[in-house]
C-alpha cells in the first residue's frame, strides 16, 4: 500500500485541501467542509449539473429510459475515480469534484452538437467542451452575489480543463497568470487526481457504451465476442458460471463487470509502480514527473482496440450518424436564428456585446429536449 501521512489517509503525492492554491475570489473557509468538498457541493447544486440528466451521451435522451446520459456517465466516472483514489491514497473529494464537473460544458446532442457549434464558431474562437466546462464554473453559473461562476478551487478547475489548445492556454494565462492554463504552456501534468479522472472517464464510457450499444440493438453479442478484451471476460464468466450460457444479458453484465474490475486493478498496480519508479514525494513533484496515472502497456493496447471497435461499430453506426446529422442541423439553425434575433434568447445572453460567444454559451447550456423545442419554435421544423 502507498505510504500515508499523518491521519489524513492521503499519500504524500496527493492533493491536500490545506495546501490548495485557492480560489480566484478569496473566501473564508467553511466550518465543516474542506475546499474540495465545498467544490463538489457547489457543482452538485449548480444548474448546469442538473441539465446533464437531459443531455446525450451516445443515444438521444428520448430514445430510451435506461440509456446513459451525461449525468449518469458523470456519476459512474466519480464512482470509479473514488475507488481508485482510495487505493492509491489520493484525494477522493477532489476526484469526485472533477468527475462530476468534467462534462458541464457539453452541448446538447453529445459530440455532434459540439462539432456543429465549433463549425459555427470557427471565425470567433471555436468551441471546445472542456474549455466550456471551465467557462460554466468560472463565469456562466449565476448563484452568488459577490462573483460570477462557482469560484471553485484551483485544483478542481485545473482538473476540469482536460484539454486546451496553445492559443486558448495563452488567452487564459493572460487573464490569470500562473493559473490553470500554465501547464499547457509548460507541458507539465495536472494533479494525480486530475489524471485519474481522465482515465476513469475512458474506463466508464467504454464499459457503459457496450451495455447501451447491446441494449439498443446496434451492437450484437456476436460482435462483442470479436473484441479480445471483452471476449476474455466472457469466457471466464461462462467457465465459472456455465448456467449463464442461455442468459445472455446476465453474462454480458458479468463480463463487463469483470472487465471494469481488471482495468481498475491494472491502473492501481501500474500507477503504484510508476510513482515508485519516479521517486516522487510531493504533489508538485508528481506534476513534473510526466503522466503517472496509466494502464499497463498490455491493458492500454487492449483498451485502445475496444475503443476503436466502439467507434467503428457504434459511434459511426448509420442509425447513430443519421440522427446526429439532424442534431447538427438543429444546432446550426438555432445558431443562425439567435444570431439574427438575439432577443429570442434569455436577456442575460441577448444583452451581451460578444454576440457570437453569447449564442454559443446559450446553446451549449441547453438540454436535448429544450434545444429541439426551441428549434421547432424558431424554424417551424420538427427534427428527431
């Protein structure tokens, strides 16, 4: 087990709330919660978090009651992240906060909506959902009298900004010297907790997209048997539980559960070895040591194969891409409509001077069903 310090249960390389780099707007500490617990609570109570329940993961929200949404995906990432963090002595509260906030900036209709909005914003700075998640917690949430946004701690904001172009990092650095954009210019790593959330994100969506893909009928059980990583656990499940042979849903669940568990154990073992080899003793040393939270080479290769399979067989399935084509149309036509008639947006967006970004912010905050209702109201056309 990793070395522990004091009575906190944290390893030396974990992020400690008492050593946080703080908030952009100083606030007195909460009497019963540390900084990262406070961040998590602010995220859970935000409007943007509630909207995730009606935002697409892969399948549009109205297509079935049991398909994952951005909200259930975020909860699964948080669960996986906390399990791994506990084993590694990392800060579970920070992991949970980042996991719950990492998709707050996602558009309606999943990646199709993001792509369409990026196309609309090409001449005006583009659109990227990780950067939008940071905008949500820094500016767009309106809950407090003294400041815009949620005023989260540096470490949570750093974890939310998973990817960032150099141009965007330079813009952030100009406004916030030494802030969350700095690491993209210095080419250092975020905290180990942020690294963990990135990996938990990939583990979660690979597993739940198998379940949703089979449930939808777009993936067959025969297709899944062609994926080496999955087939290994299917064979294990049926060898140990032969009574499941004629219960495909049960062996699908059991195989997926085993795959998730082995990926978690692989990350724990590989990361422990990487931390030991790097000789890091503090959270800052971990940031400078390169990526330490990772799969073994074998698991990384097999996970990449699974991801490639899902991309080709599920995300690019004609039924999915056909719906996503209509989703992109809805976003593009909404963008044009609001640009021409800004008064159709809520006043706080309509009155802004940066009209293109205001329209992008307004659309990005929509749920799937609100976007479709607005599209029909403004264009007279019903899609999806």
